C-alpha cells in the first residue's frame, strides 16, 4: 500500500500548441479539413490568447458545411482586439475582424439568413472603409455591400447603444456585465477610444491589470491628446508595481493638463513610492559597502595576528581534552564606542570530553529504546 503510487499510470503531458499547429497545417495542405478541424479543436481547448486558432477552425467548419459553428467561432473572434493580417489571406480583408465577418456572411448565406449575411458584409466593408483599404466602384459604392459610409454610421449607432447599456451596469457596480456590453460595442466600433476607456475602467475595478493595460494603450493610440488614456495607463502600471513607468506616463499626462488634481494626486503618490524604493536601494548599497570595509579591516587584523604568532605556537596550558569548541554566531549585537556592528562570535568553553560523554549517553538511551521495542514486538 505504501508504494501504491508507483503503480499509477503516468499522466499524459499537456498538448504542445506548436506541434498541434504544424499538424493542422499539414492537414490543410492535403485539404483534409476534418483532420485539421480535430487539431484546431485541441488548440481552441487550450487557454486561448489569440483569435487565429478560432478563425482557422471557422475556415475548416465552412469547408465542412458546419455553418452554425462558423458563426459561433467568428463571434468569439470579434471579442478580441483587432489586428492586421496578410492581405493575401482573402481579397478585401486586411484585418482579423474583416476575415471573421466575411466568413460569418458566407455562413449566414448558406443558412438562409440573408439579412444577417448582408449585415455582416456591410460591417466588413465599413471596417475596411474606415481604414482606407476598401475597393470602391466608380459610383463610390462597394459592389458587394452597399454604401460603406451608411454602414459605418449604423455601426457607430449600435456601438453607442452597447456603450450606454454598459454605463448603466457600471453605475450599478456590475463590472463584469458592463465589460460585456463594452466588448459588444467594440465589435461594432473597434476604433472608439471612449468605449476602450470604459472597458479599461471596468477591468481596473476587477483588478485585471494586463487586459486593462491593452485598452488604455488603445485609447492613447486612437486619441493621443485624450489625457484619460494616460491616466488609466499610469493607474494600471502603478498597480502592477511598475512605478517608474507609471511615473513617466503620469508626468506626460500632467504636462497635457497641469490643473488636473486627480492626475497630480496619483503622480505624487507614485513619486513617493519611487523615492522610497530608491532610498532603500541607496541604504542597502551603503550597508554593503560598510560590510565590505569591515571585512577588509578584520582580514588585516587576522593577518597581523598570524604574523605575530610565527615565532612559535601559543599555549594556554590546557591539554587536548580541554580544547575549546567554537559555537555558531550569536544573535546578540555587540556595540563598541556607541556604534553597533555585525554580531560577534561567542566562544563557549566546552571540552571534547564533555562532548564525548554526551554522545555516549545518547547512544545508550537509543539502544535501550530499541531493546524495549523488540521485547514488546515479540510479546505481540
């Protein structure tokens, strides 16, 4: 029973994402979408930090005519922050969100949901138009999805509706519900700095610092003159104990709005923390230097002592059995001339005979215990 754990089967190692992706790509080269789908299922079962496995799985499902799954995966992709992709991935799609919306439009069309298909296509065209990457016909309208300006206006309206819903939940201190509404708003207007800011504040309330930092940086990238983005970034960095970076960001914010008391208050707090840490480091450095100097002084004294004893051994009349045994460092400090230094080594006068006698007594006691145990075990 004691060694039962040795009979257990060893646990399987966790899946290797790099290996799974390589195997999925091999299946795709052979147009084996069923095999690739299995690998992407395994990838998506891992903690997902990127929308690309979901987007790839949606592509496999589209080829396998699993259209409901395509829509589900694409909706998850739209929850991630948008990013550029290779323009050759699909004509007219230059971002991850554009690709997801295009696949969603195709899936809706196959499901017979033509209005949803047209809406997804218009959203894709509006997104590309906003980035200045769309291809328009001679009349200025996109041949596939109608007027991109009108589509963009509708997208902004829907995003504002989601933002207002989020604000209602935020005032109720329902941070998670508010964040969900803000994310839904960003699906329709990914480049709305105000919604990114609201999402950042909800994440700060939930103390989810890495995600909050991403939204704060999005605010700064989208509206560099909006001071709230810098304030939120400084707040997040401060809570992550990156106080020097927080100080630099908040100083930049104070330059933009010198009269903003809220930012100045946070900056003062961060600067005090920086000063405290720097003073601790200086004190530690000084102590290390003093310690090194003390060690050097002790070494010089030892050298002089050994030099003086070269003429012959110094004895105190004690025989071998009376040789002193040196104890470990004492915890007591000793002070000399009003200044405390490192703990002094204390020598306890314990003879070798006393040590030997103690060891003999301990061995005798151990043997006695063993004999008693054997007698009791035999009687049983």
